[in-house]
């Protein structure tokens, strides 16, 4: 589930998305260690939002070809 209060991520670069994901994982670790389950759930939703956009961006940069049968020849 994506976080409802995260705005548009289109203006962030791939590098910025990656850095934000790493930062959110650090915050998730702190929330989990401190036992704050509600905060941990909010951070997980934010991570999912950023990771979804990051994956979309990577697909765009790699040509957007999701047809793996044309990419790998196993015959």
C-alpha cells in the first residue's frame, strides 16, 4: 500500500529516489527498534511509494521492455 500523503515523485531523479529510499530504511530501523509499530507502518508505506517510482524510472531508463522472452534466449 502506498502512502496517501506522498506527493508527485516525478521531479526527483533516480539518484534522489535511491537516496530517499535508503534514508527511509534507516528511519524504519529506528521505528522498529523503538517499538513504534504505527510509525513503522507509515514508513513502510512511504518506502513502497518511493520504490514503485524507482522501479518505474529504472524500466524507463532501460528501455521499458517488460517482455523478458525477447531479452533472454534459452533455446
